[in-house]
C-alpha cells in the first residue's frame, strides 16, 4: 500500500525533473552539452532502485519521504548542472554514494533500535569527529571557516556525520534520563524549573557548541547542534524551561562571540546592513538579495537568470552550496521558491508524524531530532540568504552541492524510513482499525 | 512525548512562515528597490552580453560597432566625435541617450519585429543579437557641417534635411565630444559651461530673430493683404509702436521700398508693421502650421527634442495667450521670447522648398538583421502643409533675392543658386546668434539647411558660408 502510493507520488517528481533538465538544456545549449536527459534517466534509475530496496526491506515505510527528498535532490542537481555541469556530475556521484549508504542502512540496520546500546560509542565518535576537525580542520576555499577534513584525496565535512551520531546519542541518552530530567524542584516566574544539578547535560552541549564556534570559526554547525539538542530535550522532558534556559545561554554565548569573534561580528553587521561595504564584505549577501529580487513572482525561467559572470564564475559566491536557494529564487521566482520551502515543511511534517506514531521513546526522540535538524538547518540557511537572520554557513539539505551533506542526509533519511517501517509494520500486524493509544501519552506527565 | 513533538512542529511551521513572508517581501515588495540599487549590475551585464546592432551611415560607414571581450560587448564609435549627440551613448554607468536610447529595442534585438526572426536562433540556443540600424545621415555632409562649426570655434548647430523626404542628412552640434572617451572625460564634459553633451540641433532653443520672417511672410502673403510688390516707406530706421521703439539693423533708414526689398534687407520696421496688421491670431496660426508648439516627430528620445514656440519664464507659453500690439510687432520679427530649435528652422526651409509640404523628419532609414535583410524601412511621409504651392514659389523667389541682393550674400555660390533667409538675433551680454535658413538648388530644391552660430561676429555673417558649404556638400558639388 505505502509503496504503491510512493510509486504514484514519484511520477510527478520524475516529470518535473525531466521538464526541468530539458528547460535548462534549451536555455543554455550553447554552453552545455546534451547530458540533461541522462540526469532524468539517472533519477529514474535511482528511484527504481530505492523503491525495490524498500519493497524488499522496508515495505511499510512512509510513502512520501522518498518522493519529497527525490524532488529536492533533483531540483538541487538541476540548479548545480545549470551553474556548472562538471559539479553536477560530481554531485550525481555523491548521490549514488548516498543511495548506497541508504541501502546499506536499510538492509543492515533494520533493527535500528540496537543503536540504543551503543549510544556512548556513537556519541563519542561524533564528538571526536568534531574535535579532530576543530584541531586539524582545513579551509580549502578560504572562506575563513575550518569545516573540512582531508582524508586521502577527499575533503569531507565531518560535522555533517557527527550531527547524526550525536542525534542518535541524544535520542538514547535523553530517553534513558528523561524522568530524571523532567523533575522540577523550583519555579521561576511560575515556570517549573529543573534542579540546578540536572543542568549538566544542557551545559555540556552548550559548552561543546560554544567550543565548536570558537575553534571552527563558524556559527552554522554549532547553532544547529545546539538547536537539535534543545528540541530533543524539550520532546523528552516536555519542560519549556530547557529550551528557555538554552536560549538564554545561547544568547549569552552569541553576545560574547559577537564581541570576541571577528567572523561573528561581521556576519551580524552584514545582516544589519549589507549595503555599507557592498563591494567586499557585504557583496555576497547583497548579490544574493539582488538575485532573489530579480526572480520576482515567476522567476526568470530555468537557465535564464543572471547567475554567472562572463568568465563563468557565479555572481553570488558559493552559489552551488550555501546560496543555491538564491539561484532557485531567481530562476523559479516566488512561486517556485515557496514551493521548495513548502516541500521542506512537508519533509519536516513527515518526520514529526513518524515521531508521533513511533512506539518507543528512543524512536520518537530519534525521529523528532532528525526532523528538527532538517527544519532548523533549512531555516538557518534560507533565513540567512534572504536576510531574515544573520548568515550561518550551512548547506541546504538534499539541494546544496556537497558530498558529505548529501551522504549524511541520506543516512538520516534511512533512519526515518526504518522508524516508520517499524511503526507501520506493527500497526499492520495488530490490525489497521484498532489504532492503539500512543504509549507516550500516558507516561508524559511524569513529574 | 507527542505533545511537545506537535508543538515542535508548530514552531517549525512558524519558522517556515517567516521564511515565506521574507521571501515574498524580497521578491515582491522589495524587488524594485533591489533592482534599482546602483550596485545591482545584473541589468547592465545582461545588456552588455548582447551583441548590440551596428549603427551605419547612409553610405554604410560604421558609426557604432562592438568590441567583444570575455563575452561582453563594449561599444566602439569608429568616427569619434562625428555625430556624438545624435548617436548618443550606451554606457554601463551613465545610461543611454540619443539613438542608442531610442532605438535600443532594435539594437538589442528585443523589438517584436526583430524577435520574430530571432525565434529560431533562440530555439537553437544562439545568443541574442541586435539588429543593425542604417541612418539617413550622410557622413560627407556631416563632416562638412561639424568641421565648419569647429573651425569657427563657436557654439552652434547645423541641421540639413532632404527637401523631398525630410530625411536628416546632417545634424551637428558644437562643442562636441568623442564618444569613445566618454568615461574618461565624463566629469569634465559635465562641468563644461559650453555643454558639449547637449544636442543643440534638437535641444538648443534659440531666438530666431529675422530668420523667423519666413513664417511672418508666409502669413502675410496668404492673407492676401500683401504681395512682394507691396509698398512701404521707412524714413527714420525706427518704428514707434505704442511708445516702444523697434530698430532696424543699426537704425538704418531704407526710404521707399517693396515687401520683397524689406525681406531681402530684413527691415524690422516694415515687418513689425506687417505683424501689427496681421495680428496675433494670424501669426500664431502660421507658427502652428509650420509645426511650432509641437514636438517634431524625429526618432530621438522625446526628452532630447525641444518644442519651439513662445516661452514665458522658461516654459512654453500657450499659443493663444493674449499679447499687446507691441508684443505682436516684436513677434513678427522673431523676438518676443520666441525660441526655436535648429531642427525646427530646417523643417520650415524644407517645407518651403517642397512646395509647401512639410515632411516628417527622420534619421533612421532602415532596420536590418545581420544578414542585411531589411526588417523595417522608413517611408517618407508628409506631416503638415503649412502653405500653398504658389506661396512656396513666391517665397523661394524672395529667398533667392536675399542671397543674391540682400543680407544672405555670404551664402552665394557660383555652382548653384541658393535660397535663404538670415537672422541676427540679439542676445543680451554677448554677441548675437547668427542664423541662415535656406535650401538649394532654388529652382529644384533638394537640400534644406538651418545653421545657427552663437556669440557670432557683429556683422552676423558667420552662418551663411557654413550653410553654403553644407548645401554644396549635400549636392555633391
């Protein structure tokens, strides 16, 4: 049933993909070759493979996750192809690696709940990855941000992977400690507060995020990590005091960073006014806004926007990675770009829905953490490129160019697929009409 | 845990709603402000990546072409300063003027007629290519006009029209500038009090003085009250109109004379009397018949074409505004705040030379695609008929007399009979504006010309030789 819905939902996705590549080709055939149809076929192939894998290994998994992410990835590679066909070929390769990892997780990690037994190992691995990056990280494109680790000939962004590992750790850890963390001993302005001694985990993650910011010079990954943690501890404890205290701590850290870290200071200044130093520091954001504004209601059309300079370099630096949304907003307009935002909201909705229906706390926390991660990451980068919030360098999941990002996001997706498959299998087994009361509802008020 | 998960989802919805709101703000509300930001170069680059069409003179001389560099096209003007204000500039920083502005849609290939032929090119992915524009401008005539003015070293302008078609053969304005050095010279050009960027031919408003007696004469002849033999007597060289004194040139008295002699010698006292007799309505009627108070329909940008007529406090007066007899008398001799462009005066000469039919002036002969296939061809058409053919004939005779026996002797040529009218309009604070307005050959008019020189020699004869040279050049003599 779920797989048939998935197949039907994928038809419009495939159609959009083919039409999209065809229009890019039509608009830029003088500059690019006729490889566009190949990408349409590639997507058809990838999807059929995933569909068969799911039929075999996770037949009851959520039917909309793959069509949604498929459309996001297609849109991304289409824009990358339009910006630089050579990068699209690399992205397609990473997509295949991502699908490979996805398949491996689906097959070999079907009982993902075993991860609960290894959370400390996984968490430690996640922190170590960050620590290694912080110490030995590189900055290959001189962006002032050390997020890359050179392994062999490849640059990877360990932050993308440690994000998943730490999410898994938090799901297990918070699940086991939730009753303890949920106790409140005092009130602040009527809000029940946890005992100070239980603030340890919060302070630890806060310290770690702050450390990441200081050592790696970047806001994005540290903010995202802290955000995911706050979302998950809130889900685990149902205590608004945690995200409340967390936001206060984050603001304090932000304030310190603003006055001590040049990069943070700069990002905030540019956000407040990108026009004062438009030729150098404000250039990227200003050009991003020019591109977005140029899109108007319906966009310039795929392949017709002013994305590249005469020498082939993008007008907006980092157009294919962090700023890919600016390119989409220019060429597809408000209509297309809002469609993309709504697509991400749908993705989050599926994720939170999977969390609500999951039968055990670990699965709930894991699904909610992944969904919150997708949502926050999307909000941070989109808000940044359209001047809603200060810019934080981070990729747009499934859309931006970047091997680490694509592969890691497919791994997260695989976990959501497994969780939903487990839930739906159990339901199918117990009879579809008798939906059991959600067990979480009864244990929620533990004080 | 479902409660907080649900609330987390609502929070996500709120964040995404903020994203959608900001996106709509940037793409709809803020879009035009972003587009007009001076640092937003996307329009300019889009414009510069177009292979802009050439501008050619009537003989195929390239007046504007492109130099390509890294896929961007830079405008080059092989003839330098030859026709700068007419061609105008197409500059990333300073915008567009002249034909580069008004013909932009053709030059960039975005005009409907051009796009039709480009459609298949577009499908096959070819770059947008602009259409070429061929002008009626004759480089020989233009060169003569410009160098005569430049040799004189004074501000001035020349307009030469084809009498039968209204085609612009020359349009010069001095001082001028080299279009290729626009960027380097920009500040200097803008601060120069002589206004080199100005197209005096169409934007320069000058007091016509005696040259305007052409219009007064047309009204006088067609009123039936006057003919070339009408008798006048001028004993004092001045005329008292309600206590206001109108002077002849150096208060010279002419004694008994005819209308034809008054025209040839440009006798102000006589024409002031004629004007008084005709009255304001008649004078204004003929001014309007000759196209004053209207924008000449030339292809230049409308804001670069001034309207000729009577001006009050710097703006065009209503033609019907009541004037007292003194003002009417002054108007008849081309004063009373009358302001005309050289183009307007050339059009008046063209109409008289063309048997009374004023043609629509035009400078764009045809639009061609890159294979020289003509996309659009201008066909000459009449604009107005200010006077009857017989009046035109009579006026031609009067104008021949001006050159042969009168004030226009400076335009005399032994190669061809030139007909014309001079004007020496007093300007307070400096030398007069010297005019010559006429056409040739008188018996079979082919070329009309208007010349104005500012701060001219007191004798007022700076213009006539220039007019002669330009007419001879246009006639190939």
